[in-house]
């Protein structure tokens, strides 16, 4: 998944999305939830929302094409 994201994200976006995904993984592990039912809270206090939104917009086509990432059923 990281290799595919690295193709479309700049370094700052890649590092930020990796950080957010690591935090989300910790939330999932702590609550025993899976991605579709993951609690909404992921610590984003120090996250640049503009960079995160840019990264998510660039990743969206990868998800929609089912190249990588979570795709809702």
C-alpha cells in the first residue's frame, strides 16, 4: 500500500498519512474494532488538515480503483 501511495503523494503528504494511519491502527488495536467500525477518534491535534486533505484527495482514485486501501462494500 505504501508503494502505491508513494507514487502519488509528495514526501510531506506521505509522512503525514503514514502518521495518521499509525494512530488509527493503535485506536483499532486498543478498541478491538475493524476499519468499518473503527471509533471516530484519531488524535489529529498536530496534523496539518490541508496536507491531510490533499493526500486523501490524491489517494481517492487508488481506493476507487481498488488498487490499495480500504474500500467500503
